[in-house]
């Protein structure tokens, strides 16, 4: 059964780091585009980082130089290393996959993705 499960969220002080993981099961993982998104209360999800099956990567301008997306195709796990965290990074973080494998580039648009995890909360205090 297809399933995405995020972990690694938590509470840190400004300037700290966290590493999120997303375990994918039941998917054709290595040929699918995957992404990390975040959602603030009462706002739509916004793309944070995405990685395509060819290894191409996209980052939101707000996280460039601070966040790094990576994947382990053996473990079928997606990661998001978050450094120099700021209070504005406080949000629920979700991983997503393009199960239909239609994406040819690492899109940061949520409507391009078909399946989503339950999310993991990240809280950054000043």
C-alpha cells in the first residue's frame, strides 16, 4: 500500500538545525519527482524544495542556502536538512510525490503532486 511518512520535526531555537525524513513505501520511488512543502495556519501550502528523478533540484528563494533536499533511493527516503532556521520557518512540513510520474522537472507547485504525507511540525523560537 502506498504511503508517505514524515518524521524529524520538533522545536528549535533560531539558528538551529533539523533534518526531516520522508519514508516512501509502495511507490516507484526512484523515478518519481518528490518535494517538501510547508503550510502556515490559514494559508495554502508553499513549495520549499523538490527533486526530480534525474537529480535536478529546485528551492524556494526563502530557503536557498539554508535548506538541502536529498534522497536515498536504497532506503526510499527523502530528506530535508534545514540549517540556520528562523522563526518564519515555523510551519507544518509535508512531503509529496508525483505518483503518476508526469513531472519532468522539480516543481514547487503543490497541484503537481498526487500523494501527501501527514506532515511534521517545525517550530522555531526566537
